[in-house]
C-alpha cells in the first residue's frame, strides 16, 4: 500500500502510514461478502487524477484476495496543515 501511495501521490515514504484490519466484521451494501473500506488523508496531495490511480491500484491489489471491485470503497481527505499533528506540533508550525 505504501508503494501505491508513493507512486500516485509522489511524496516521501517517511510521512505515510497504513493500517489493515483483516477479517473485520463488515456489512457493505447489506452483504457480508468480502469488502474493503479505505481512507486516504493527505496535506495538499489529494487530486482527481491521483485518487483515481490509487483506487485502481488498490483494487488490482485486492481483487486476487476475493474482493470485487464494486465492494472496495475509498474516501479521500485533503487535510489543512493546521489539522495534522506530528512530532510534537502540527504541520502548520
């Protein structure tokens, strides 16, 4: 996942993190068939072109594990620098 984000958003790996909860209880569209929900948070790197590329790459990564493309849902959030904290401060200073 980190490689997908790095290739699509073009920013340093050191500020990326991924968490995966395998076998989580999830109802999606009224069904408990395999599904994935994802959130991508970024400071200034959320764009239609990269969002589509990430969605496509993640779908290709997950389909071999039995997830149908129509059951993979990803939200993208462009975060203001002042609303992201790291290393005892926010990215705004």
